[in-house]
C-alpha cells in the first residue's frame, strides 16, 4: 500500500490491526506493485517466510 494512495488512504490500514500484516511504502500511490516492485516483492517474501516458518 502506498502512503500517497488517493484511492484507498493508507490510514484505512489501521482497521486491519491484528488481522493482517500491512506494509505502507513512502512516496508511492495506489499502484505500489508497479511503482515500487522491489519493496512489494520483499514484503511478500517476508510474509511467506513468516507463514512457512510460523
């Protein structure tokens, strides 16, 4: 999720506390996977690692 997202504000992520892991990327808008693919891939990899080892 991009901090500069004007479609779905990053502040909405607070409602996911305890139910999901959220990574907010600075300087990115609604299309974080296109604007910062390296950061998104790294966040997904970390989530998969936690799920597998968890």
